[in-house]
C-alpha cells in the first residue's frame, strides 16, 4: 500500500470559496456574516471534485490512501479573530470528513485548527477533540505562524503550545507543521514562507528540549523539511555547539520529513541524509507546483517516480510508502487494521 501523508482539499467546489469571501467581507459589517449552514455542497459535488482530480491522479500514479486536510493556503489564520477562524475551520474540517466517508478506501482526514494570532493555542482544543472523536482525524496541521508571515507567536517550544501537545499525546496523533498564506510581501507563500517555516520549526525544536517534556510527541515537517536535509551538517554543528545530544537522539525520535521535494536530486539527498525511518511518502498534489517538468516530461509533484528511482532497498521503500506512516499515525494504522488492511 502507498500512503500519501500530505494531501489538501485544493479542489473544493467554488461554493466554499464564495462562502469564505462573504465571511471575509463581513469583517467590515458583522451583521452580514454568513452562517455555516448557508454553505450547501452536495455529495455529488464533492464526489465530482475528487474523482476527476486527486483520485484520478492517485490511480494514475499508483498511490492508495491520502491523509487529507483542508487547503493549507486557505486556512489563512491571520484573517479576522478566533470566531472567524473557528467557523471556517469547522466547515473545512467537515468537508474533509465527508470526502473520507465518500471515499473511505482512499482518504482519511487530518484537521486544521482554528488558530488566530495572539490567541492562546489552547482555544483550538475543542475543535481538535471534535475532529478526532467525530471525524476520525488521524493528525492535525499546526501552524507555527498564524500571523501569516510576521511570526508574532512564540516558538513551538514555548509552553503556550503545550495544551495542544498534551492533547496530541493523549490521542496519539502527530502534527504536520504547516503554515498558511503569507501576507508579508517579502515571503512568497509556497516558494518561501512554507520552506522557511519548515526550516524554522526544525530549528525551534533543535534549540529547545521540547521532546524531553513530550517524549512521544510527533511532528511531520513537510516539503522535505525545507532547508534541513540540505544543511544537515550546519544543524549537527549548531546542536554540538549548543551542547545538545546528537540530532538522532535529540530530534529524530519525534520529527519526520515528507517527500514533497519535486526533483530526483532532492529526493536522493533527502533519503541519503535523513534516516529512512524518518521519511514519509507524500506528494501534496494537486498543490503548489502543478506543472510538468520539461526535463523529465512528468509532473513535478509525481513524487512516487523519484522514490522508485532512488537507490533504496525494497524494505526501505516499504517504510517510506507505508511502514513509517503506520508508525507515525497510530490512528491511521488502527483504522487500516480494523479494515483488515
Ligand atoms: Zn501542504
């Protein structure tokens, strides 16, 4: 089985975006705010939005199951206040849950949180609980920068985040550390802000002792870990200078990287530098980079091709495709086992 741990609902029916636009417009006129119930999307519309897009590509490329969360750039936690984020997160999470019910063999949900800049992360817990309990979410996306590129929140090692970590440990769910739209013109959303955040999250963990407090806490750092694998020597050296344990002991029991790296040399480097036990297959299609690479004639985000071509043993490839995902997402493993898979 091939599990893609990083998929977003980027192809939702336009009614969702229209609803969000009305919600954003209502910031100036709260009386005009749309209600969650105003959004009407039928099962047929949901089916159609998936069958001709993500599901078609999964069949073409040969992946089986996607961990599916709301569109990352649309989370836009910087817009409005906690109540705005809360209603929006609830709607987006429910749509991913409905997709997982319509296509139970191919999609399993992960939740976005109703984060808001300057608001305590603990406020997200009721939505987190609802998503795990009622929707069967197997993970969450945690935004280390709800301000959208201005980095006004404390680092991930700060105790303000601990209530979320306590809940993650209780539920045995990992968090993918995933920012959203950049509203800072210095940072392009997917080309700079995402990769900066991946690198930043890793460094925040390196300088702290978060995993001494939470030995079973798990983070998935997407987009191949940003600059981390490429600069592994720098991070090892910094850890050494800070008198931290070796990175394999300090961070690699808790931090994992996905394979959303869109060329062969990048995947070769990732799988050579980072222990294979810490690499999870992912493509993030249909996402940031949707074109065809003229050098290969294949889609950049068809990452299975790179894993196939990488110098890996069959056992290592199994870990990247399936074994590691089952270990990092125990609720996914339990759901699969319950189905006899
Ligand atoms: Zn993503």
